[in-house]
């Protein structure tokens, strides 16, 4: 480790960062991982191993974003055409529950 008492000198002298105009742009690469055995987007139906649990007061259902008030879009497709699972709270009462069981991970 060397410690200098003098301030750093810019080389070349006109290399002030605020004077440099960017000439290129940088983007993050898109990383696409293949789906794993436990991934489920519900786009093609209810996936293997996912199920409503017994003794629910109401159930989870697969819905399309265009048919419900919220959320407005599906996170998988980023459109209103995408599907997801939703528990309709209007079908339950106080202290009721709807449990969706996933496969054992």
C-alpha cells in the first residue's frame, strides 16, 4: 500500500469526467434459464403437484388477468392474456382460508 500526499493529476489534463460524452451504451444480457421441475407459470393449466388442500373453506382457481380486476397483468407474460392462481376472497368469510399445496421441494 502506498499513500501519496499530492493530489492525483489527471492524465491527459482534459480528462474531466463531466466533459466526456458517452459513445457506447451498455445493456444487461438477457439470461434465460430452462424451466426446472418445480417451475409453474400456470400458463398451460394447473401444474403437476399443485392442488387445493382438503378442508378449504374456498379454493384457489386458475384465472386469466383479463378476467379479474387485479392484478392488471400476469407477471409471466406481462400481458392480460397470462394466467395465474387466485383465491377469490369474496367467496370466503371471516377467518376462512384457502390453501394451495405445491409439490414437495
